[in-house]
């Protein structure tokens, strides 16, 4: 989910299919469950301006996504306007949506800040017949043509399994995201449930950091004062939490590299270059690569399809993902998000290794 950094919010993955740039017809056929509802549908038959609304730009993850947007819009044949930054403010995001609608856009690609609050903006778009694709975060309610997202439950589970394999017993911390976001909820609940079921000798301590780096640093410092024997940390957003976590550990002389006595095992989410550098240095141990490149690519792909009146059904795609139907009835294309460790951190297919 969007992770807020240096204030609020941010996430990863392998670029396998992104390099392949599937054509619209091929991808639609691969999904196997598409139909064309007619060129006279919402969005003007596939033509017209598309608005792209970002949650924030203070996170390296969202900066990378922002850089990918114009490139992927061009490759998918989408006429995207300059991106708009909602600056970590859910109310501003609704205003941004309305402003884009008033400019006459025929489609919207939005990365929601708040899974519930975004409904107001989605309703406005629906009333104007403008299709919306949600990126990174699924709305709780409201109409969207597709959610482009990775499986955030898997994020929490992968982090849990990695820590469970490397920490046999003791205290571990999860620095959580904003629970107003389905991403924060999914990651937190999955990590908690996995530890309870599979690693009962671990005790989970939690920091509700709301995607805020300063909150994470302050609460982690307090937690370490009371629990200097912490053995593992799960950061739900590396773009937000990596720097403050490392700085806090260093200030308490607890930043030991992998292999050193007293090393705290750290798993993150995002797949940004800074995390990869920290893995190489032994400061952290793993991250789940959230696909910034594929978020931009398939956000553009699905908004073009929606503007052309095309729809989808659950099933496998041609880009190593699966479309699923959420409990809300919304469709979500769950993109791959691999675990990255010292063993594969230099893989050139990881988007975090392609960022200059």
C-alpha cells in the first residue's frame, strides 16, 4: 500500500513480464475471460486523457512508480496527464479526483491512501461515467474496473516465514502500516496469524506507525529501551521505515551486520534500491519486492481496456499473475512479488536493480 515516508506512507517484485510488453490483444486473450461491451462505453472508446493520482512522492517507492508512469503510458498507448500528488492526505486525494474529472479526463488511475475514504472519489467518477483503476490499494467499496496490486497477505506471511526460519524464539517487532489501508491490515494480520500458527515461540511486539517514518523511529526507540533483547524486525514499508529503523538501531549500538553476534534479523517490504544496498551490507536480511514497474504498466493497460469497454473475469493472466474476485466483488490482478535475499539481490530482473 502506499507507504508514507518522512511523514507518511509506501512496497515490490520481479519485472519478468514487464520486459515483455504484452500487446492488449494478447494479454486479453491470456486472461481468457474478457469481453468487449462496446466502443460507446465509459471513457470514450479507449481515447482521451487519463489522470494519474499518486498518494505521495516522499517515498523512494512512489518516486520510482512516478518515473515509470509516463514510460508505461507511452508503451501502452495511453494519453496520460502529468501525475498529481495527494501528499499523504486522503481528503486532498478526493479533491484531486474531482479536479481531474472537471478537466474532462476519460479515465483515472488512482493509488488510494485510505481504503474507505476513496469511495467518495470513486462515486464521483462513476456518476460521470469515467472508469477507474486502483493501484496498490484496494478500496473497501466503490466501483473500479480493476485493482492492480500484489498479494499483501503473502507479504506478511513471507516476512513471518523468513523470521521464523532465522529466529527460533524470542521477541520480534512488526512496524505496521496504516490500518485504514487494506494493505496495512493485510500485512499485519497475515504476519500475526502466521507467527501464532507456525512459530509459537516468537513473541510479536507491534508498532502502529501509520506509514510515518518519525512515528516508527520514536516508537521503535521506546520499544528497544524496554526490550533490548529484540531478535527480529518486520518493516511493512522499506521506503518509509528503512532509514529510521537503521538509524535508531545504530544510535543504540544494536546495528550489527549479518553474521555478527547480536545481529537483529530484519525483513522489509518494497524492493527499493536502498533495501538492496542494505541487504548487500548485511544490515537487513530480506525484502519482498513490490512491483513499482508493473503497477505502472498494468495500471495503464487496464485503464485503456476499461475505456474501450472491455471487462475481465477471475483467472490466470499471461504475465505470471492471477485475477481474483475480492469479497467486495471487485476484481484484483495480483502481481508477483518475490522475496529478495543476499542470494538473489543482484538479479537484473528485479526492478530495484534497474533504477539509476
